[in-house]
């Protein structure tokens, strides 16, 4: 996430709309970096729809409620795992975390 690259990208626009749920967690110059230089920076309609669905699925889940958490950096998932432990019936850990 190069701040200079983010600044150059931001200079090409008047606002930033992120509509890519799959990249929203990545701290890249073209996603997270430009938000420091572009106001407003907002979620797009599709991203908002996915977030609304996830909030509903986690706050009022159908039971049994299972979650799968994977990846290589377990340290970045501790907060998610702790939060899910209070909500799920089954928690599966995979990837480089096991």
C-alpha cells in the first residue's frame, strides 16, 4: 500500500466507491489507500447489499449455525474467532491456521 501511488490514483477522481466485497479487506493503494485522499469514499450498492446480508445472517442465523475460518495469518483472525465463538454452534478452522 504505497501512499504516493494512492495519492496519484486519487488525483484522477472526485470520489471513491468500493463495490468489490472480495477485495474490501485488502489494504491496497487502489482500495484502502485512495480513501485517505478522496472524500467522499463510500460503499457501493452491491457491497452494501453483501454487508447487510452478513449482518442479518450473523445476528439472526438459522440453526445450526456453522462458520469456517481459514487463512495463513491466525493473528489477524483472533478477533473474528472470538466473536464467532459466542454466536456459532460449530466453528471450523482451516488453511494454515491448523
